[in-house]
C-alpha cells in the first residue's frame, strides 16, 4: 500500500468566480474533522461502480496503482458510498496525451451529491451523458467541449441543468499530462471546487443538496486518478 499523507489544508479568501450573487454569501469551508474514506488504488475497484458503453477500446481499470479511465465515449465511475453532511473530497487527476487511441484533452468532469428522484438506485446508466439529466446533483466540467469551456451546473432533477458559472480563459482550461490536485468542499450549503488551491467555483445554494453520490465523469479521454480521500468537515 502506498503511504497517504494527511495534509492540513489552508483555505484563503479569494474573489469568487461564480456568476451569481448567491455565491457571495459563502463563508469559510470548515476544518477537517476526520478521514471517512480513502482509495489509493493499490487493490481492487470494489468501492466503485463503472458506467460506460461497451467498446473494445474502453476500460476503467487499475493501472500502476492509479484509477485509469480510458474510454472512447462517455463514462462515469461512481463511488459506492452515499455521502451526506459537510465534506471535502480530494484527489489527484491527470488527462493523458500520448498518442493513445482515446487521448483527447477534454472533460475533467465530476458529479457530487447526486441522487435519482425517481429511484433509490442511481447506478442504472451506461455512460451516455444525457442519461444523467434527470438526476439531482452538482456538476463541474473542467476543459469540456475539447478544452474550450469550464462550467459549473446544478441539475434540478427534472431535466433542467442550471448553469452557474461558465469560464473560457486559459487559466481555467486543461494542460496535457499535468497532474491536478482537486478539492471539492460541501459545507453548510456552499459547494466549492478548488484546483491546485485556486477557487474555480463557489456557490451558496439556497436549496442545497445535502446527500448523494460522487462520481468521476468524462467523455472520450484517457485519465489517471490517485489519492482519493473524503473528509468530514466541522
């Protein structure tokens, strides 16, 4: 097993990027209270549910003690445990560009606090993006649309995908083969996404999603993920 080092995270006050006045009321994101879950991908994928269309060139596997998502189309890797309360989800993630069949600099995406208002079982899809439209969730798509947009949405559970932030400047797009440190915090109704310590999104939700599932999401790309951890915040 690889050694995982618990890092004390320092959250700085920075200008909020979300294009909504609601984001301005976000307070501090809390302090780490306990490590709830971790996966260093040195074992199996027993903690995950993979959804992607069957294709001879698409796989979600462990390779070199990392989660490897290498897919020709849409894919979601769900963490099996249902989450609730104040949390921080952290991991390292890289979009690989090295002449692989599925290599495309795009879609470092993620779902969190996801639930299906019509079913208690959320794990029923095959990776096609539109199949997730009816869920309740938060979604961050970094470098989407072939690395031209970075967007934050809330899915309303009725097919409506509310756009909260839309960024297109280079600082918020992807670099090839760069390992990013991503932190998602959910604290007292505020969702934040930090990338390498920089706040990409911050949104104080007047009707927050307080429980649900986390999933890695992408479309036609090859990505490595490591050091997945979930902390309770207080």
